[in-house]
C-alpha cells in the first residue's frame, strides 16, 4: 500500500510499503482519511531520533489520524463498516499491570504509532484495536477527528489540573500543545486563560483565531509577572508549562497563587534546575502528564458540543500525493502554521 516512509534521517518518500497486519477478533480495519503532521514526526524526519528512540529502518510516519471502518473483527460490537472514526495511536499490552490499574499510557511496552520501531498511520489503511477506535459524532468532521489526538493532550492537562469553576490559568508556550492546553482549560471551566510566548508570530496566530477568548502576552517584550497580576493579583490558580524551556522551569512558581497547581507538559531536553523553596512556600502541587489516557470520548464530546473549537487549528492542507512536500513545509517551521493536515 501507499505510505509516507521515513527512509532515514532527512529522507521522506511516498511509496509502496508493506506492513504486515492481521485482523484479530477485537480489531477493525480502517481506511485512513486524514493525518495531522506532529512536531514529533518532523523531529524524526530532521534528526532521526527523539532521545533513545532511533529510526534504524524505514518507518511509516504519522500518528494523528481519522478514517472509515472497512472491516470489523468477529467480536467487535460497537463499530460497523462505514463508521467514521479516530484512533488512539498508543496500543498498550492489555494485560500489563499499568493497563489493569487504568494507567495504560504508562505501560512501558506501549506500541505508539511512528515511534521506532513501530510504523505510523500515514498509509492507506491500518488494523487497530476496536477499543482504541472511536466513532465520530455526526457533527464532527474527519479532519476534526484527526485533531483529537493533539487536543486530547490539552483536555488531559485540564483534567489532571482538577480545574475548579472560574479558575485562572497561565499557559507558557504558544505552540500547538500550549494552544490546545489553553483551549482545554477554557472548555473545562477556567474563566481566564493567559497564553505567553517569546515569539510574536506564534502569538499573532493565537490572537487571530482565539483572541476573543485568550489573553496573549509576549514575555520577551512585556513583564509576564505584571501581566499575570493584572488578571490574577495573587497569581494564577493553575500554571500549565508547555515550553519545556529551562529558563521558564527555573522560576515558574512566581506566577502561581499560594495553594495553586502547576502541570508540567513541555519536555526539556535534559534535567533542569527549579526553585524548590519557591514551590514549598506556596505549597504548589506539581503534576506531570505523559500523553493522555481515556480522553478521546471527552475530547470528542467537547468538540461536538462546541465547547472546544478546533477547526482553526488546521492552517495548511495537503493531499497524500504531496505528502513529501507537506513534510518539507512543516520542517521549515513556517510562522503562519499551526497544524499541517494530509488527506488521503
Ligand atoms: Zn502528535
């Protein structure tokens, strides 16, 4: 079948590629319709690795997908041929202790699409566990379906933060994950959400689509603490750290109110310093997340109800035949792009 293959560092090809897949009784086969290009896909393309995950053999890219069910396994009852669906890209060992305890995203043996050596989903079809495949509500388009993956990170961050009605929040980092986190926080009950970044172009994009909902601050030009205090004089109830920048992690505690919370989402490249006493003096609860779990149904409901408006996130569209060009474009880090989407 036709697939977008990362041959080696810096080399992407659209070509025929065989992936051996067997449709088990609890699986469905899905014809892929949309795949969003993620920062991780671009990172593997440019660097050939993310930390210890190294691309050693040709690997199909892509993990943010939607499609149409074309075949169902004998034991599948909640899906039918013709259903439009989106899929969770991480397949855990269903009998691991982590999975049995409900933390399947933390299963060390999870097989995550386009994380070497596991092939991704930028190909004509995939076989996938039905339990990780979710039917789209009628008013959610396949393109929106492919956004459920990154948006679930934002919704999960909001859940982990245990947002209370009318909480205030600061999201540091206005990339795709920072933006979906800000939207997730609003949809989950925050009254005011500030988004900060040091790149004006990123904030311009956020302002363009969500300026009526989010307060945007360029922390390279404005004093972020003063800006926060205008919205929340004692500091915000919740800080979402989505930059992974050591400079931010060093002293994020000053933006949080006494008794507040911080959720660490951004991944610094290595260990970083941080102000322990600053956190202790305010009894800040520091939480971390890794991907998400059990978020797809909630995210779909928020999109379907209109609480989460995701359509503006797709800024650039390519067809499968131009997928290599789509990767080159995404890798050039264009200032006006949020999500680059490939349709099949
Ligand atoms: Zn992603």
